[in-house]
């Protein structure tokens, strides 16, 4: 496998931790009684009794205090599918991400194919964006009441349950913050979906629209991020980034099929925890 030196840094993914312990519950109690509730029509305000949506929000906020888990330090398979629809050009890159001794992400290319211009102009920009985000203080980009105003919008059915939807508005202009929405699982407080509009990204010179989805299953989790942004000379570009943990040394991802949308797959089994 080739070492991906030019794409050397990317911010760590975050997943719901299974081993939370006493500190988690202390954080949850603090969130429920200090940070508090959300109304259907306004920002945070205090009520004496916790509503179901505020309990779920409390679980989510408390999990941010304990987001580091053994799963996050494990190698991750990263599949990047890029396209420029107007030019009918596509490219794909598959890599394994590991945490280096400096706690920065390091990549090894497993496979790549498709159009070279898309790889150099679109995929390279994605890694540059992630590198810039990685250099920002983590506390300054977390989805918390310190960085965002929350407005409760309602509840949506998700098939296996339901999610509470909140509008997010940055409290100040700061790199890495966006205007958008978050969906939080009503039962567990886990992040299910984050979407928004990020402006002022130096690597693209244009705004970025994104949707990040988390699928939680008994066998593990998969995180898929969809991004669109403009690239000079190429035009509107699209990226689909799929991430999943590897289950061990023998779980080596491979590319199957051609670099056409919908035909590039992970060639290894799903992770087992």
C-alpha cells in the first residue's frame, strides 16, 4: 500500500461510546439541570421538568464529554467517491486511516481509479478541508450550546424509531461553524444526521453543502458524508465519503467494480465489535 503523505491529516471521526461510566452520568445530570430545555419556538430556556427532547439532547451533549473510545483509535476504512456531473468525470480512492504517534491521522492508499483531474482537483481539496478543520481546537467546533443556538423543530420517524430535529445557528462567526440541522436519536441521544452550509473554506474558495449520516447497527457503525462545492474550471463537484472501522489485521478493504457511481464497494466484511 502507498503512504498518503500529501493527505496526512484529517480530524478524527466521532462515535457513540458504549463504555461511559460515572463521568458520563455526572455530565448528563449537569446538562439536564444546568443547560436545559428547548422550546418549539425559541432558544434554550430553563424549565422545571425535562421534556423528552431535552433528555435526548442531554444524552447527546454528555456523550461529547466522553467521545473518545477504543473504536476511534482503531484503523478505519475510508472510501471517497468524487464526481463532476457536468463533465461526466468520476474518481474513487480507498484508504486506511490510522492514528499516528502525534495523534494525527495517517493514511495508506489501498486503491484508486478513475479520472486524474477529479482526483487532483476534487479529492485533494477534500483532504485539505479536513486538514484545516483538524487544526482547529476541538472545543470550538463541537455542536454545543456554547457554539450554537438550538431551536427545536419537531420529531421525525426514522423507521426503527424517531429523531428530534434541531436547527443550528452559530453564535459567532468562527472557522468550522455552520448553519444547519442536527437529528438526535430519541431513545439514545446518538447523532443520526447533521446537515448544513459551511462558508469561507479556503481550500475550495466557495461554500460547502454537506450531509453527514451515521448508521448504528449491532455489528458496528457506518458514517457517510455527502459534500458539494465548486471547483475552479471544473464546476460543481460532489463527494461521498464512507467510513467504517476495520475489525482486525485481516480485515483489509479492497475496491470492487469500476469507478462508477453505485458500483464501487468495500470488498471486506462489516466490522464486528
